[in-house]
């Protein structure tokens, strides 16, 4: 088996997981789940970018003040 995702998870395991998800949720519910997952991932990325901006913004302001004081 060729490892596909996290270490030892191969294509066979991925197929089994997809099959179980189809059995649990049905074909109609999966697009809603994927849409919700996509929104969650995008909001997570947005939050991470905001945090990164807040961390780098004070550093940039400090550098600008140091340059003005010279």
C-alpha cells in the first residue's frame, strides 16, 4: 500500500472511511457537511491571518518609531 495521508493511512483505508461516511450521512447530507467544513476552514484561516497581522503590526510600528527617533 502507498501511504496517502498521515503516515500509514493508505488508499484502502481512505475508501473504507468514505464508505462509512456515506453510510452514516447519506449522499444528500454530504454536500452540506462539506460546505460547513469549507466555511470552518476558511474562518480558521481568516482568524490565523488576523492573529498574524496583530503580531507583526506592533513589530512594524516599533521599527517605524525607532527610525523616526534617529
